[in-house]
C-alpha cells in the first residue's frame, strides 16, 4: 500500500502543479524527507500520502446525509494543514473558476453537497459511486485550494472500501482526464469520462508495487511522466497500446 500511495500522491500533486522528480517524491513520502527549500510542497505530498495509508481516511466513503459537509471539512483540514494561507477546513467564501468553468457559488456549496451526496445511495458501491463522488467534489469546488486532490481521495476511498483498485492519473493522461471532466461539466457528456477513468484504473492495476525502485522504472517505461500526448502514447506496464492514445487492457 505504501508504494501505491506514494505514486498516487506524486501524480495527484503533479496535476495541481506541485512538481518533483519522482525519486524525490518517493523520498518525501516513504522516508519523510522534507525538501529544505520547498517545505510546503513536500507536505502536499505527505498530506495525500497520509490519507491513503491511514485506514480511517483510506476507507472513509462519502456520507449520504447532511453530515457530509462536516466530513469533507475534516478531510480537507487534515489534507491541507501545512498551508494555513488557504484556510484548511473552511468552505470558500469567494467564487472560484478554472478557465471558462465557473464552479458552484459559495452560498450554494452546502446545499449542493448535501443534495449531491444523497444521490450516492442510488448507486452501486465501487466504481459507480467513486466516479460520481469525484465529479461531485470537482463540480462544487468547495474550498479555496486542494479541491482536485480532495476529489481524487474521495473517489479512491470509495474504491478501497469496495476492495477495488484505486485510480492514479499519470502526468501524460492529465489533459485527457481534465478534458473529460470539462466535457461532463459543460456538455453533460458522460461516456468519455467513464471510459477514461475505467481505462486509467486498469493502467493503475497493471504494476507490481512490491519494490519501489522497480515500480519507478516501470512507470517511466509507460511514458507516464511525459507531458506531450502528440509525441508520446501511454503504455501499460510492459505492454504498448494502440494508436488511440488511450490505455488498452492486456489481452486475456
């Protein structure tokens, strides 16, 4: 679990702009090594890592009652505790946006989270709940910072609780992941989002996580650390994929 947690934390933070060499991130997560000139960035790695390796956080599925708001506040407070400037555990009071996407107004955050979480009860445990929960947090964007990391932790908690593989979104897949989220938000296009997340779940499950050095080498061999989807295609561990640019599960 620790090696998976390190990789998940590394990529989840990279998506949000907290960039380290993968070996540096391993040293931070697995050995508690704080980079002298980047203590807060180091704690970003540790915050996500801690919530994956701690069973109380790792298995904490999203509540379907009004207490969901307090649940998310507590998770966010723990996640972002090293960044007091972003008000850990405090719901946003100013509107926020990303590009052309406007998120839920601060005055509607509590109600939207409560009503959205109630619908979780209609979904099967595991992947259906996980993908819905992640989208709910991403859509509301309830805090000043850390929303993407929080959304992925909430998603993966649903998967862990159902004993399914957690989802790691590698750097090369970042734009595919974000583009499909935007398409769901702006145009209601569900299929691309579901397919993308199912594909990347299979990619995440294909590694041997027993040895961290071999894991890092295998991740590099999949092109996961690259950024250009024009120049590189994501591969499964030990296996190339087709020309679509999306991971394809190994043949049965």
